[in-house]
């Protein structure tokens, strides 16, 4: 006989949010399920070591029992409709390489239909998508109509936060919305981290990965190349890094907006034969401002975007490449 401390509405919502994010499903489900069992199963009581060696079937059953019991305690009706569970399983199976153990975690009988009542209009994309799974047969059409991001179809790995912030915005100006087309962009935090992240994701995923590298990452590309699958693509910036590909007029407009009364002398410095980040660092230093930060400047650029004229030819080309990337693509590198 199980003795359970019921989850609150907030805890249930947090749990299903964590279960439906983009992450390795085995890691994701085990972390959530073990956390629920540790904190909400009073009898029998399991220690971390017990859960680490426990069969995945048992972990799934215990966690499912706790979630569904909690929903009952909150007054939500139980049912035998597992349509959402099956659709979640089918989705996970379509984008991840799933082993038999992970299948046990995914083949749960969580009462998702009751959980949906906890999801409001301010929920993150993954939960809005989860809610759409209940009624919509054409999930891709729903994604496109409401910009839900899920189901994911392709992943972009970039070196830095500037690309993660601005590339989706430039794509929108070209009429290609990442959220409507299932495109997920991740900033790795440097060229060496791009390699590590690609190695990891290329093992886990069945969907294409598009890799963006700065011009000084030729050696990193050589590390990536042997593991590229037939539908992956790589773009190496011709001009240096992402900031160097931004139109000069857009940068000047952003500086004029963000740094009031900037002088013509400082604006002219942008035309020097120097990396854009170095120029911006000098402008910020000369004006006695705080340290130049790429993430903050990317947000300033985002605020000052107007139309397709703010897209440089190289950025436009990258967006075209991303749009064409699909499961039947051949491996290509552009530099």
C-alpha cells in the first residue's frame, strides 16, 4: 500500500513542463520521476541509491501513481484516454534515438488530460503544444498557425548568444518564422563547446543539425566533419563572426539609439578595417561606459530592427540554408 504526499497544482505543472522540454528523454524523465518519488512517496521510502538501481518500469509506475493520485486529490477526474501519451511517445521516438529502457519511461499512463486544465495562455511553448496534442490531428499545422515551436524539426547550434538572439528575428523579416517551422537554436558558448554539443546531439537525435561557426573555427570544423550525417549542414562565416555580418547602417542606428549623442567621429570608426566587436569595445570604452557585452548589444540590435533591408547578404544566405535543411539534405559546408 502506497502512502503519498500529494503534489500541488504548481508542482504538477512544473513536472509536466520539465517532462516536455527539449532534452535527452532518458535524462529528463529519470530526473523528474526520481524527484517526485523522493519527495512525495512516503511509504515505501527509497533512497537515491535505491532509485539508481531500480528498474525503469518501477520508477515509471511509482511516479505515475503519485501524479495521478495528486490529480485525484485535487478533484480532477481520472480517465483511460491515453491519446496524449501516445502522441508524446510518437514525437519523442521521431526525433530521438530511443532505447528499450527509455521506452519504459515514455510508455507511462500519466493523466495528461487532467494536467491540461492547469495550463494557461501564459504557459511556455512546450506546454501550449502539449495542450494542442489533445484535439489536433495535424500538429504541424497547429504549430504553424500559433507559432508553438513544437514539434521540432531541426536544430541550430551557434557559438554565441548574438546568433541565438538575432537569427530568429532576421528570419522573421525574411518571412521564415523559426517557431512556426519547428526550428530550435542553441548557443553553445564557444567553438569548442559547439563541437562537444554536436557530438552529443548527433548521437541522440534523428533530425538535422545546422552548425554556425566563426571564420577562425576551421580546426573545429575538421573535428565535426567526420561525424556529420547526410542531412546535417555547416556554415562558416566568411566575414569573421556574426557581429561582422551585421549591416553597418543597422549598427550605427543601434548605437545612436542606445548611446545618446554619439559623435560622428565614433560612428566613422565603424568603417575601420577591424573586427566589429573590437570596434564596439573601443566605442564603449571611449565613452566611459560599462564593459561591452554581446548579449546586451544583441538586445539593442533586436529593438532597432525595421525590415528586410537590415539583413546582410550572408545572414540572408544562412537563413535560406536553414530553410532548405531537411532529412533528405546532403551534407554541405558553406564558407
